[in-house]
C-alpha cells in the first residue's frame, strides 16, 4: 500500500519548527513548535513581556528569527528571497497592528485600495469598488471619503482590518488589536473579528480579551518567558489549566 503525499489543504496553514530568537544574548523565543490548521482560530495569551507580539511578528517576517523555520503555505518564510518576493509573501498574510498604521493623508477608501493596486497590480477602479464593499462589511461604508483623523479609534481599527482583507489573504494576524482603544470601542472591533472567524478565516490573535478567546478560539497558546507552555481548547484552558504559570495567570485575571 502506497501512502499519498498530503495535499495543500491537508497541510497546516502555518508550521513553526524549533523557532528560536534572541536579541544579543537575551532569548525572547525558545523552542517554539506549533502549527495552525486551515480555518483555525488560535489565540496567543500570556503575561506582558512573554514574547507574544514577537512571535506573531515573525510569521510575516517583521521580526527575523535566529534559528528554526516557519513555513506558510508550503514556503519557508525566513529563507533567503528577493525583496519583491518577500513583499508578495507578506501581502498573503494579513496583519492588523495595535496602532492602526493608517496613512493620515489618504482617505479611508484610498487606504484600503492602495495595496491591491501597488502590490498586486489590480486596476484602480476595481480596487476602489472592492474597498467600498469591504468598508460596508466592517460597517463603515458611510466613512469611505473621510480621513483617519476624523474617525474614532475603533473605526480606524476596522479600516485597518478592511485594508488587510483587501489583499485577500488566506491568513490574518492580529497583534493586540484592541489594546489602544477606549473600552467602549473594543466591542465593535471584536465583532468584526468574530464575523471573520465565523466565515472560516484562519486567524492568529495576540489579545488580552479573554472573553473573545473563550468564545471564538479553537485553540489557546499560553506563552511565558518565550516558550509555549500550554496549548488547549478554550474550555479546557479556562476551566482546568495544567501548567502552574497558566493557573496563576488566570487567577490574577479573575481577581
């Protein structure tokens, strides 16, 4: 009997193998071995300074790793490649930052449509129409001609999500997307993220929003001192965490 090779759909969307990163002599990621299945929502949580944001930024090579490998869609992200190919690779991985990173001199619709035109060569009118549909999807169709400075923080972050979606990425990364928002704006951003998860988007989210993690995640990665020390489904993680450090983390949250 001959075993056939796994198809693209059977392979994980992201595979991290023995990933290590240091700044000088200071290790920030150690022995990271993990994978994200297609259509899976993974939430990365842990104490401040544990390496969460560094980990997610290595996945689209905003941070270089010292050793190991990260494979996305069958391609080693940290292999040597020309800058044009690296830009195309990054465009396949949507990234939503903590601080929006919108262009203040461009209108909302221009912020959303710019990358498809410049990176993928989409015709401007086609990109504009797609941007309007995405803005409607995140509840901001009426703000298409406004500028970022005229929007609330929650609205800016929803524009940032639409901008990432404009590149039609198979994977979305979120690096603490609500941490810079006032509490009353958090819900509107989480609502958009929940809708993406419900549609089957592969998502990797660094967040302190434990309600979102409990309700939406398929898997929790708990990271401390640069290591993933617990991986579990939300029900298991929140009710019966195994690692003492995870137990303390959750106890502190409850208090």
